[in-house]
C-alpha cells in the first residue's frame, strides 16, 4: 500500500485501519503537532498557513482523492493526460478553470473518467431517473 503522505510503498500492517498514512508518518505528525501545540501560538500557525497555503491545499486535494476514490495523484494525472485534459463527456476543459472531477459509479464505487463540474452535475441528475420523470411531469403541467 502506498502512503499518501510520504509516498512510500509499505505493507498493509504498516498502516492504521482506515488510514492512508503509514505508522511512521502518523508518529511524525503527532510529534510535530505536539511541538506546534506547545510552542507555536495561533498567530505563528496562521502565518505558517499563509506562507504555505498553496502547498498545504494541494496536499489536501490529493489526500481527499485517495480517501474518496482510491486514486493517487499519478493515476489522476495519467487519466487526465489520456483525456488530453478534457471532460470525457463534452470534450472541453472545465469552464471554471478548476481541475476535472473524478466520476464514479455510486453503487459499485468504480471510477469511470474525469468530468467538468457541469457535466458531472448533469450526469448526477440523469442517474436519478425518478427525479427526471417527476421534473418532466412538472414541466408538462405548465405547458
């Protein structure tokens, strides 16, 4: 299993249950946390976050992808390159300038492709067939 913090490939017994960080990273994090908690005041913590915001945010994004979809940064980037950076449905880049989102089957959890936010929202609506039928009936009442 690959640690989402340090990137090392380690056996499963080197991880806590339901964790994507290895035991060594957990220990190091706790050690650093104790130091920050005891020595650094709130102002220093805020300053650290301001100075390192982009890096911290980027790590959070990739950790979230691993937690939610079981996809690493490398796997995401490979899929992104495979799709030429374009949405798998509309074949355009995301209009908002954000990165493409991972589309997955809500029943099986299987990842399908990368979509722009607009297509992902529309696909979510189409997957709820009962809602589509009710919305159609509602619109027909007003025609």
